[in-house]
C-alpha cells in the first residue's frame, strides 16, 4: 500500500460524494434542499460498505448503509437502474427521507453483457428530506400514532429501469398522486437522480484512469485504516462500564417523560453500547428505528476521532450495538417514527456523550440544544392558488466545551443543515419573518458557557396548518463538570389582535391569516463551574 495513494483515493472518493451533493442542491426545486441542504450523498463498495460520505448530515449518513443493503436484498441491480425507498422498517429512517441507490459497473464496451450473478464494484446513494410525502398534515411531520398516518411508505422499488434515462412514468404518477406539492417533489426526485448519474460518471472516469483492481484495493485499505484508528481511539479510553440516562419530554400523546438509558462498556479496543432499560416504544412519533440508533452511536465516537480519519465502514467495526427491539431505540412496525430521526437521535447523542464524559472528561462537551425544533406549515398560497409546504429545523445553543464556550445559534450534532434565508423563505411561501436573532442568556453558565439559542418569529399570510415536533421544553440541556444546564425551549401562538398564548412542543393546529408563531430554542449546557472561570 502506498500511503500517498491512500490519501489521494481518500480525497478522490470524498470529492465525488461532495460533487454529488452539490449537483443535488443546485438542481433541486425545494428550499428545503436547495437552501437548507437537507440531503446526503455517499459511495459504497460491492458489499454495501460505506466508502466515503459528503460533508452532509450525520443522521443520514450513519444509517444509509441499511438502505443500500435493503436495496440489494431484492437481487442484483443492472446498469442504469435506480432503487427508491423510504420505509423506516426496510432500511429507511423516516418517511420524508427518500433514498436512491444505483449500481456502478466498470465502463467497458461489454457493459450490456454483464453476467447476472456479477456484482458492481461500487454503488452510489443519495438521501434527501422531501418537504411533503403525504400523511395527515402538510410537511409529513405531525404527531401521528402509526406510520400509516405519516405519509406514503415506499419499500425498495425500481424508480428507473435498465436502459432508460427517465424514471418509470407509472411510479412517478403513483408518487405524485400522494403528495401535496407534486411539481416540487418531482423536481427534487430528478435532482437526486442527477446526483447519482454524476457519481456514476466520476467513478467511471476513475476506473477508466486506473482500472478496477487498484481503486477496489484502496477501498479496502481506507476501511482498514479507519477501523485501525477507531480501535486506537477506543483503546485509549479507560476500560470500564459508563452509564448515563436522560429523557425525552413526552410523545405528544400524553406519555412522558421517556427515559433513554445507555451503558457503554470499553474493553480493550472495542466498545459495547447497550440501551437496555430504555423506555418501550411509544404511541407518538418519537420512536427511532435501529439504523438511526446506530447512526447516532457511530457519530459520537467519530466526534472523538481525528477529523482526517475517513468516515467509512471501518468506524462501525469495533462497536457492538445492543438496541432492544420494541423500545424507543429499535421500534417495531407500525410505530410512528417521524421524530425518532430528528428528536430521539439528538437525545441518543446526549446520553452517549454523558456516558463517555466519564471516560474522557477533558474531551466531551456539555449537552447541546438536543432538538431540531421541527416546524411545518402548509396550505394554499394565495399568490398562486397552489398548495405549499414549508419545513424547517431551527438551530440552538451548542454545549460548552473543555477548552471554549459553545457557539450560539447553530445546528448541532445529528443535523448539519443551514437555515432558510429570509429572502428565500418569503419569496417561496406566504410567510413573513418578523424576528430572527439570538436568544440572549439561554446558554448554561459555566467556566465555558453554553451557546445561546435562537428566537424566530413568523407571521402567516394565509390560513394554514402548523405542526411542531420539538424537545427540550421540559428539561434543559445538561451541563458537565459543574456547569449549569441551558434554558429549555419555548414557543407561542401569536393572535392577529396582538395577544399570544403558549404552545406545546408537539402538536398540529389550524392557524388563520395574520396569526403567527414564535419559537425560542434551547441554549447549550455549561462546562465547568463558574468558580473555575473566576480563578
């Protein structure tokens, strides 16, 4: 193995994934993908092992291998085919995340004569959060009681067939008949397809330059390198079992608080992460599938690694996950799961960091805001007469760190999206942004204070349905090493006459024109005591 070539291939593979993401973003229709960048792209080898990921969303990327495996379970894919899926119980995460997978065979004149039993050396995949996939409320992120209420559930199906350039027209008609914004959805689906085609072309160019054997060999070397570095990280932690518990506020249906418990056992260069004792799956949508739990687990360990280590399958190998079936961290169908991907994933990070802070107190931050503050608004746009669906997550405070304060007003941990710029939001939707700023004083006090949250206030210019899925309303993000907790979040419904009333963190409401909503997101926890700061 040539170490220079190892570095070259690491950057070449990552560059392809990044370019796929750029194509997806720039060719998409919806602000949620174009502006907020709520998407992820990755490359996989013939065994569905992740090779490289774009600089995208942790909650997508760590769970995507399950989607690729599900796409391949139906048999080998032929050149040009694309598999589409979103079923959380068959490789997906939650229904708005549509995943596409395509094979990449070697570009040769014999490409149409590939034996049926042969496997392509690579696969490309993209996942994007679509702002509506049907369900009981616009945005497909309401407080549902089962997955059937959350939207259109898609098992692995062929979106594009061998030898075709266009998606299957019957499949497109089926999809578009089940969403509120079909033109926008079709545009985003075609953008995802374009991202796969770009990834395929780049891998063809790579194989054209170097053949198949060398790139495939360096895939193995990169995976071995990432595993070796992850094992070294774990071996550097003291052996022992480290326990932590935190809780979700409620499930939106009257049950709560909901505890999540973890025991992280470090033994040599391996880690066992055991969520036994976590609350049973709930009626509301806070249930996470096992792929989401695995994604959060791998993310936390990767946070302690040198950023230069490639994020590939090697990071998974030294970690054994125990996620009891039928609990919040490994729900059984037909559980509602929309918030498991966005809210429970954040609490999983909190409990894992809380446990690892006992093993590496000088390397782990206090809790960040611990929620994505999901807001969905949908109705009829009076400017066009067409349906609209607006979906956004809102940042908050990051936890104070061993060496510095936590940043304010930032997306943390399992989300890595941007905000929708005010200009783009007001252009695309019948909404007006009245306030958008830092929520001063919401970060926890400490030697290194937690970052402050955000205050965001919107006014509706048309009647609409409003849904919230928010956490950390009852329990603020914890501090570490003597630091104080951050302030919990809050929200209010703003009436047209100037009055206002508090809003629960989860629910769906009918708003009238000129009513508004204010979100106040949590601050991060503080790290270290105030006395340390003063000495």
